[in-house]
């Protein structure tokens, strides 16, 4: 299994000695994804949520807390929330650092002080992304601070190009960083920045939001878990793990206005040699599309992607889209030849590794380029 080096996981400091401390909800910080502002704190748990921050100075710290959703200490002990960090560079498949947020009210040094000490740049940008999905924990950012000579600036705002992805484990980058398809999943091998939503968004220079949770289906979850609670229900939530929906997502209050929503569901509906009826599957999928249209408008385009899990699933989805009563709903099929079923293309628990996700991205991109009108870019998919 690939070993990940976690640098400077947590440095316990106080914030009072710094010249400028700003609250998490400061307008100069740009958050991309579903978040909740409570007072001056910003909380989130969905996979792939990220934020951009710009500053000058010789240090940058973040005061942050991690909260586990699990009721039992035994289960909570197995959860680990990891983050990717890029410094003075755009998001990519290779972060500069990986940190774990594992406790309450902890101050973390986001940048190696040696880098800042030796850098000739006076102005720095940092991107921090949650690489693990909601069940690994909820993150609450409290504040940021820099040193006595530093100050904060306006980070890059949300880009004009935006995409939304809805799905399950593939969208989360589940097991993507492992080298064996037979390896058991661990949180360390989940990496949102190597999943196909991230790869596609980088290709188009777009910001993106992922609403995904492993094992979820449109009408039936993996191995029939959580009957009566499927991805259409989860899509309504501000927090992935808040099934009470007390903090229901309100798209009108968000800055996110995606040009397209891509849905990749169905593999879990057909898991362990079982499947829903066509009517149940269709109705669940239509319910999800209806919620998307309610968020962004009746003419908002939706791309429904069939996994290569089962030939009947492809038939279900083709007919479901063909007879969809809502406008601008499109169909794309993934076939078994899309990627190899070996360690060359697969990571932990038979899920795609980075190469597998690149192949998925190559399949998606022409559809997205056509539907959005963005066209193809003269650049590789990475």
C-alpha cells in the first residue's frame, strides 16, 4: 500500500501573538462547496470541499475542529479526516502536503515555515481541500492567522465555470491511492483530488462541488442498506451525514450556479446480484433530477451517466432519460471496456485508481464540452 507522509499534523499554538487574525467566515476567504456559517465559524463535511486563502507573511495557521458523527467511541476511532494543501500553485493530482484534522480547537501550521522563510514571493496563495468523505467527520474552521508582518488579501473568487457532481464512492475517490484492487479500504487511500470530478474540473478550469457518499443509490443502496434513504434524500442536506435534514441545503443562498450537473449512480442499486424494479429506479432518479431543477431552474442541464455494473442498468437509464418529462436531461453510457479490471487501473476494494479515474474523465469530457458549450481544451487530462 502506498505510504503517505503526513507532515506537521498539528501544532498547538495560541493565536494571540499574531498581528492579523481573521475569522473563518471572512469575505477574503473563498469556500467552494456546501458549508454552514454559524457565527464566525464555517463547517462542512462533504467530500472535496475546498477553500482558497491569500496572504503575505512568514507563517499561516488555521484554528480548526474535527467532530465525528459516530455515536460510539469504537467507531469514531476508525474515522480519519484528511486534507490536501497546495501552496502557490493550482490544485492538481499531487498536493504539496497532506494533513489530518483529528481533534477539537487545534491550531495547524498550513505551510512549512522553511518554505516561507526561503521564498522570495511576498504574496502567497493556499488551497485546502477535504480529501475524505462525510462519514470521516465534520470540519469546523474557526480562524486563520499570520505573523506580525503579514496580512490577508482577497483570494480568487468562485470561477465563472462551475460543475456539480452527484454520486457515490467513485465520485469520492474511494480507494484511489491504493495499489492493489484486493486491499481493504482505509481513509488514507481516499483522495478527492484524484477522482474524476476533480480531473474533469481541472481540465475545464472550473470550480466544482461534489455531493456524494459511498454505497448510495438512486432507489437502492449497496446491499440494501438504509432502506428508504437514498441519494435523492441526501442531496437535500447541507451536511452529508445529517440525515435529520435540520440544516437543509438552500441553493438560493449559495454562490454556486453550475453550468451542468453530472449524476453517476446505479452501481449500488444493482449490487450483490439484486436490483430494483425499473419503476422504482426511474422514480428515484426522477426525484433527484426534480430537486436539481428546483435548485437551478427547469432548463438546467443534467447528464445521467450509466456505470458499467450491469447491462440491465444501461437499459434502465437509457429508457429513463428517453422518457424523462423534464427538459435538458442527457444520457451517457460507460461500458466494461472503459478500464481494466486489474491493478493497473484499480485501487482498494476494486475501485478505480488514478489511471482508472483518468480514463473515466476522457469518456466524460466530450459530453461536458458539448452540453456546456465550453469546447475541448488543448491540454491533457490530469
